[in-house]
């Protein structure tokens, strides 16, 4: 499999044969023989190379709720592809074995190469109508994603992006034209935490979220609530207000953290998570909680309150939804009162 020409690199005027990667706000200056901070975008003898193009570290069949996406084709299966590396270095990363490539010794990236054509063939053979690019950060493999996504659209397969949203405006605009649905991590609401602890840039993520919404991508947001890092009232309220400023109907997933990688704070207290969810509902119509026992994450009808979709863990009953026609297009509605449902097909 011949990788395509790498994109979003430029030569450095000041350092001969070094390359600047312009994909994400880190803008790594990469000398010959080295990789950028994500571990996957490389400079070989002054030329950009993508040795991990098509290198798939995880391939799984998931319920779409696991992404998590609750308002896009609820109860449907999705083919999930994972990759290697990440442009962030969150100390609590739950996928650090594959994401922290080149940054820690014991990463484990056993995988295999799959061409975009092979991915689409696999999806068709297994009767999937959607593919998720997920687990570690897919956007650092943007060349591969663009190739897969274009082929998927040609076959009527939807593209789902699960991402930290931390890439610059130009590549963001390009990838969003091929993205049908996305779950974006809003990991914190502090520029200092974003830069010093996670290695990202909050402003870039906020811009990506706004761009995805403007592009018509079905959008859901996830925040992993990490004690002492992002669980203050100021910060969580900041997240909720920002999302509501775009559209209060955007679902917000609050997820409980557990100790992993280099972070040893005790797990998120379920009571604290539920309190943040109550605060979130002051701003947003749909706030869900994840990774805590006994959670109720049903989606009610905005008109009559009937349950449209009920969820117990990954067991989903979408019997409260029916279909109706609007302008010749079939959309979901409430089976009881007929109100258009906040759920996309
Ligand atoms: S995508 Fe990777 S190589 Fe490019 S700027 Fe970001 S961390 Fe650096």
C-alpha cells in the first residue's frame, strides 16, 4: 500500500531539511530522522513521511452508544477503527498503550495495515452502514481518514469521528466536509490546563466544535470529569455555557474517570458527577452520565415527555421512535405525539 503525499507540512526556512507540521497547534518543527510529538508524522531525510498510514491498532464492532453517540441512529452497530499515537499527552489517558507512541516505553501497538479499499470492503461484507474513527486520536492520520471517508461516502457508509478536536482550521474544514457525526472531547475549560497538562489548545478545540456544528455535522460532546483537574463549578459551568451558546440541544456526555496511566486521583464520585449533570441541565436539554452504576440515560420527547429511547448500559430500546416524512425526507418522531425527535437518521 503506497501512502499518499503527506499534507500539512511545510519546509523550515531557518532550519534546513527540518519540516514544520501545520496540522495541529503544536506546529512541531521536525528534524530529519525524527517524529512530531504525536509520534506518527515523520521527517525522513528532509521529506515528510507517514509510516503509520493505514496502520490499524484496533478493529471492533461496537454499539454506537459506546462512542458515545446517543442522538445519531440509536441502537445501531458501528465498525470502529483505532490507530496509533496522539497529539495530546493527557496523564489520565485510558488508551495510553496505543496513544502514547514514542512517549513511554511500554506502548503496545500490535496492529495491521488496512488500505481504505479494504476497510470499505470489510464494512460492506459485515453489513455496516457506518464507520467510527476512534480510540486514540484519528485526526493525526488525516490523510488516511480523508481517503477512507471519501470511499465510504461513495458506498453510502456514514463517517463518525471521535476526536479531541485539536487540529488547525484548514484541515478541520477539510475533514468536516466528509464527517456525518462526531463526538468531540471538551476535556476542560481552562487554557492553562489544556496547554500545560494535556498538551493542547482550548481555543483550537472550541473552534473545531463550532466549525463542526456550522458544517452540519451531527455533534455530541464528551467531558471526562477528573477530580481536581476539571471538576470545579467554574470550569464545568463554562463547558455547559459554551455548548449551550452553540445550541442547547447538543447532547453533553459526562463521563466518570478512573485511575489510569500516570494519574492516581481516586475515581470520580458518582454523586459529584450527578451534581454536575444537574447543573448542566440548567443550560442544556440533554445531559447524560457515563461510567457510573445505575445511571438512567433515557431520551425523552421534548413535547410530551414520553421516552423515545431508553438505555440501560449498552442495552437500547428505541421503540419510542417512529418515522414521519418532512419535505420528502424520513425523520424520527415521537411514536406517541408525533413531535419531531432530536435524533438523526
Ligand atoms: S499533528 Fe503531530 S507532528 Fe503535527 S503538529 Fe501535531 S503533534 Fe506535531
